[in-house]
C-alpha cells in the first residue's frame, strides 16, 4: 500500500494532469493528497471526471474557495471515510482491502500565516485525542529546526516552537526516511535561493508499533517546487524489537573483557 502527498503548485495545466496520472500509474498509489491546486470548484469537477476516472475524490471547497486540498483514492483497493475537513487539513479513516489494514490519515496544507496555522495545530491536537494508528503528512509550511532552512533569513523561533509544541502534544514525530532532506526551494538564482523542509510524514507511536515496516521517501519536485512524499507499507509487518541497555552492566568487573 502506498500513500502520497504533493504540493502541486497549481493544477490547471494539462501537463500537470498527465504528470500526476503517470505518477499514480507507475507507483500504484492508493491514496494521494494534492495540495495547493488553485482550481475553482466548477473546473475541479471537470478535471476529476475526465482525467481521473479510476479515482474517487474529496476536496475541501466547503472550507476554502480554492480547494487547497484534494484527496484522491483508488476505490478498488481502498476505502476512505472523510471524518473532518478544514481549510488546512482533511482528516480521514483509511481501510485497505487487500491487507485489511485500518488507520487514520490527516492530509495537511498549512497556511503561510503563522497566526492561521494555530487553527491547524488546534485541529491536529483535537483529532489526536480520538485516534489510534495515525499519520499526518503534507506541506506544513514551517520547519521544525533551524538547520532545516538555508536562507539569508533564518526561521522565526516562535514558529518553530509552536510547531514542535503541537507535535509533542499530539504524540507525532517524523518517520525516518530517505530521499531529499530539503523538500522545497524557490528556484531562484543562487544568491537568493532558499531551501526548506516544509513537507513531512509524521506518525504516532501506535503507528510505529503496528506498522513497523512502513517507510517514508521524498522524491524530486518534478513539475512542482515541492518534493513528493511517499509513505509505503511493506509486507510482513512485525512488532518492533527494542534494544535495551542497563548502565549497571558497565560496573561489572569483567565488562570490558
């Protein structure tokens, strides 16, 4: 099973429709969150009906006039129940028919405004109180650590603190992954170029215990300026075995030997 999110940076051009379709086909994606589509609601129906016939879709036009988030899924492999929609997040419950796996997913596109992102942090925290296995993935529009941004202008400390406080309260953390460390750059000249890790795949501890064989990967941006995030389930999920070490062992007379 494969989940993905991609800030597509506008989805009105046919070349982007073709690129997303190719990605879905080549990777057998079960659920895709498309972010920052900038497509009007009337045109969205036409695009989905003509270009993505195999997929069901849900868009958050009821909460934002530009439909900031689209969730597409393959109904032959996956059932998606939309639990809650907001301007910056869509909360879902997912069931994969082939494996029987069930879990919760939040597809996120955070606001550029730090003040408005407080609504996102509140929504995530509220949702965290009623879920078990849970992943939150997408473009959060803020970094967690200062080293995650390369720019003449450093990140704002208060914004980092708000984000990390939210994740701590929600019990979410980054899934260790591969691919690009910086998931967005502004495609400007070297002197004014900015690199940031804005896109993330976060999971809670219950997820790690149930799905220890899932992995995260960030592909190259392609037709966007954001990397594409993949969350992949591998076969034979087993409970994670923890390595434990007791400091008192070092006090044994023969420890070094």
